[in-house]
C-alpha cells in the first residue's frame, strides 16, 4: 500500500511541476488584428477583413491572414514563450499600403517570442516589442 501511495504521489508531483510545452488551448482562437507596429498605433478600419491580421490554425501549425494589401499564409513553430514564423507566402498585388505590408511581414518573420495578455498578443524579437495584435 505504501508503494502505491508513494508512486501516486510521485506522479502527481511530476505532472504538477512539469513545464508547459505549449500555450493554453484557446490562445489561437479568433482573428488577431494588428493594432501596433514598432510602438506606433495602426489605424483600424470598420471592415475587419481589410485590417492586417493573422488567424492561427493550431492543428496544422499554420496561419493565414491579410497583410494590408495581400492575403498571407504560412507555418509556425511555438513553445511556452517562443514563436517562429517559418514560411510566409503572399500574392503580390500592388496597393498604396505596400510599404506598410512589407514592414509588417518583415517584422513578423523576425519575431521569436510571444506573450498573451488578455486579448492582446505581443510579438517580440528578443526583448524588443515588434507588434501588438488584438483578438477580434
């Protein structure tokens, strides 16, 4: 009986102290709309589809969204506080917001850390905040 109690206690202790290997299950739900880029607020339109945004698809470790001019998609890896956007694809349709989109996508490919504070996703390169996205 003592052996069973010790084994049970050990299992409970190990699982309660093990580090989280991925974010909470619901972290990716919704559309993450870009609200700040390099600490500069981004103007949000009334049409959510036309705002720069990301939608995560955790089952396939992929994402899709809109960069400001073009649809975007790609893949990512994620850990407890790390994230890396591995591939990024976009159609090259010109529009007046191409410089904005180029900056957004360039910074997105360089981030390596994240945190979620309520409905705000913070994407960072090292300790430098690159962008804020809000769940809509």
